[in-house]
């Protein structure tokens, strides 16, 4: 009797063990490119069994009881797929899925207001969001032509002001912090914005903070912040070429005409987007040439922009950004007379200025979603060199600014986010105007944000 009971128990345990030994595995990829979709969720609908895809797009679901199930595969930005499966005792089933992209219409997500991602309606300060498509529709060659049409933003020549936070002083910076992907674009000498290195054709959107943001960004942001967010690389290789051109018409009055030629202008942009294993990136070469509508008003600009992202692991990734610009232009300072407003004095006809400037950044991001925290380390550098060949003498200047920012975000609750960090920079200046100087600065910041 005891032996029969023992055999019965072994038989029952064997049945139970076999019923829970099924395995479902496979791979989830992009239907168009074949790239693995890391983080895709694969679940048995209506149960607690499921998995998420690893870096290679593979998933594994162990210990599944025998039976029929609805297998659901989903990831943000792709169409959800469902299939019905039948799993037997001790079966190992393999299902590979190819998902199609899906356009999502949602409220904009901003990162500038609180230094972490949040919906625009949750921002503690006023944020203006300008999509990149709106910039392309205007077909402009200078970002200032876009910002001029934004409420509360005033631009005089190269000077920027939000809600009249500062006046106009030619050749120096303002109290508005200008950034590209969170990297301050502030030269070490004058602090003025270098518009020539803004990658106009690589802008995903622009975030404008219309209010003092000095608590997180320092005294440079007393008048507000403008952050240029660049586009992410495509999931497949893509090459784009853009050409445009035109000419200036004649002045209204014949007396004002200073040349018999039609002055021409044109611009070119060549963009390449790529993805190779864990590396994605965008590279753009652009140029602009204008003969100008007035004497000594010609302008030649060249720009090279590169951004890339490398996925180190599921939690960590490395971002690299670089933008270099060159500009050579006629230096128009004063018209000859009221009768000849488009001409300059003969002695100033050959006045010229050329400049080179560049910005580079390397950023390490670490996201730990399960533990609800995020940290990043960002190292950046900006330099600006210029030289003016003028009739009354030459002028020159060189500046270099290096910075290091460390940031930590902790989100113990969906309505509570703590942000702390430190921002440090060193500036070195050599110029005819300022002589030779250097200086450094370090600061700490903290913000505890509650959503009511």
C-alpha cells in the first residue's frame, strides 16, 4: 500500500512538473530594417508570464503551463501584434516577430525646464515648443529668422533677449542661455551666440524657457533658456541633399544702385544618417554663399555637424556631438552717405573678418528604470577664433571654454523628482581687446519637484 502511494505521488508530481516546463522564445526585429528591438515586451495576455527583449532582440519565457494562449508583442513606436499559440507539456516553441513602425501623436516631451524628461504641461515654467518641421517649412538659412517670429523673443543683429530681459550691446552676450542638446554654447570671452554653428537642418525641435532659470543653469540663464534639440539618427541609412539659391533685386531708386549685376546667393546641405550595430549617428555638411545686396556685404559660411550614440548596455549609452563652423565676410560698418546708402567709403571696401568656431561634447547616460534613478556625466569644450583685417588696423581674438557637468535624478514616486548636480568650467582668453586672462567657476544645484 505504501509503495503504491509513493508511486502515485511521483506520478502526480511528474505531471505537475511537466505541465509547468514549457518554454517560449524568439526574436523581435524591425520589419523594414531587420534591426533588433531591445526592450520590446512579450507577454501571455491575461497571465503573469512575460519577458522583455535583450540587446539582440531575443526573449525567453520559462515555466509556462500547457495550454492555449494569446501572445502579445508591443513596444512604443510600433504596431502591437497578437498571435494565438498552443503549448504542450515540455514543449519549447520559437516565435520570431517583425513589427511595423507606427506614428504616435502625443503631447511634446521637453527636457530643458527641469533637466529631465517631462510632458510640456507638467513643466514648472513657461515653455515654447517649436517643431523642426515648422523650421523646414519656412525655408530659412538663419535660425534668427525663426526666433524673430516667436512671441516674447527679441533679436537685434546677433543679440538675443526674452521678454526684454536685457538691452543691446554689440558683440557681447546676453542673459539668455543658448544650448545645443544641453551643451552651453558660450564662448569664453564675450559670451555672444555663434549662430553659424547651429545645425539648422538637423533640428528636431526647439525648447524656449521664458523666465529666469538661474537655479538650475546659473546666472547665464537669468533671462531664459533656448535649447536646440537635434534629430536622432534613422534606423536605416539615409542620404539627403538640399540646394537653394536666388538673387537680390535692384534698389528702389536708381541713385542707390551701386552695381549693374544681380547679386546672387545660395546654400547647400548634405546629410547622411547611419546605423551600424549599436552605433547610430548623423553627419551634415552645409555651406552658404551670398554676394550681398550692399557693398562689402558678401558672406561665406561652412559648417560640419556630427552626432552619434553608442549603446554600451541596456542601461548605459554614450552620446557624442561636434559642430564646426567657418565664416568669412565683408565688414560693413558705416554707409557712405544718405544718397548712397548701399555703398561704403573706398578705404573700407576691403575690410574683412574671418572666424572659426567649434563645440564638442561627450556625455555618458545611465538609466536605471527599476531603481527609478538616472545619472549623467558631460564633458564639453567650445572655442572661437576671429581675425579682422580693417583699414584702420587689425584686430584678433581667441577663446576656449571647457566644462564638466555631473547630474543625478531620483524619482521615488511618479509625482516626485529630485535633481542634484554640479557644473564646472574653465575659460582661457587671448585677444587684442582683453589681453590674456583665464578663470574658472564651479557651482552646485538641487531641485526637488512635486506634482500636485
